[in-house]
């Protein structure tokens, strides 16, 4: 049986989808993914199934698909950064998975802001406690935070401002590579208002 292909789709725009990863998906007979990713392969002839979570039923469906034909799981950005890969690794061995890279939203945020990633800290508050961020503030390193609907940029920056962010400033990167991409900041105070559900908060020392 072939390994399950875990394929990075990049941050959103098709221009940022690596050819090697697009080809890996085009060769699949069954694809799992978010609807926006499946839509990119409408004419590929693959059977397309929505990836709806990490339930045992979902994992069983992926395992069964694998026994029926070449199967791919489409994930946003890069599989190696906060993706469904971690879920699959709990159920399948290393040799059961073939991983195809993608451009991460973190890479794009770093490039838009001109911040090198070698010293940076990458964190996610997706479904996690904001207090998980506390240890990320102990050095002055730039901090890239993946947000979600409830831990929004406003909530995250409010938390950081009252929990040790001190003399830092914030940027918010929304819908990167998409037509309505917006990069805003630097802000010295917590950000306010609504932001897109695809948002990254970047914290850095004040310049
Ligand atoms: C589950 S994580 C997946 C990260 C992905 N593996 C990557 O490398 O970009 C989802 C989070 O990534 C961030 N994200 C993904 N795409 C984005 C985009 N186009 N613009 C801004 N943030 C994005 C958001 O914080 C979103 O909530």
C-alpha cells in the first residue's frame, strides 16, 4: 500500500502552491481537505472528501481510502508547522506518510515584515490557553503567533500587553497572499476591532 500523502497547500493563493505538491495532489485518486483546498482539484478526477476533524471516524475513513487508492490529505501552509500532520502521526507510522512541503503563512509573514526567522519563536493559540504564550516572552526574540476565531489578534495582544510584552510592538498579518491581504502595524497598544479568521500576530522589540 502506498503511503498517505500529506500535502502542503501554501497560505491560500494558487501562486504559492509548490508545483511538486500540486503534482502530488493531482496524482491522488482520493483527496481529503478543507473545501477551499478541494476546490483547487475539482477537475482532477479525484474523489474529494471534506476533512472535518480528528475523530476516530475521520482517521478510519482515511485509512480505508488508502486501501482503495492513492490518498492525499491537503493541509494549509506547510505540513511541518501546526498542521493535521500531528494528528496523522498519532495513528500512522513514519513510513505510512509521505510529506510534501508548502509555503507556510509564517514564511510569508516574515517576508512581508522583513524579519529573519532564525531567532524567532513560533507559537499557536489555536484552541489553546493564552498563558501558553508566557514562556515565549522571556527572550526578546520576535514572536509569530497563529491565532484563531476566539483567540483573535485583539484578545492575544490585550493578553500580551498585560502579561509582560513590555516594550514590544505588534503587527497583524491577515489573509496573506489572498486578494484582501492586509498587513498592519506596528502598534504599541493592543490592537482593536475585527480581524480575518486567517491572522498572524507578530510581536517584536520596539524600533
Ligand atoms: C492550523 S494553522 C495552520 C498553519 C499552516 N500549517 C502554515 O504553515 O501556515 C492555521 C493558522 O495559520 C494561520 N494562517 C494560515 N493561512 C494564513 C493566511 N493566508 N494568512 C494569515 N494567517 C494564516 C492562521 O493563524 C490560522 O489560524
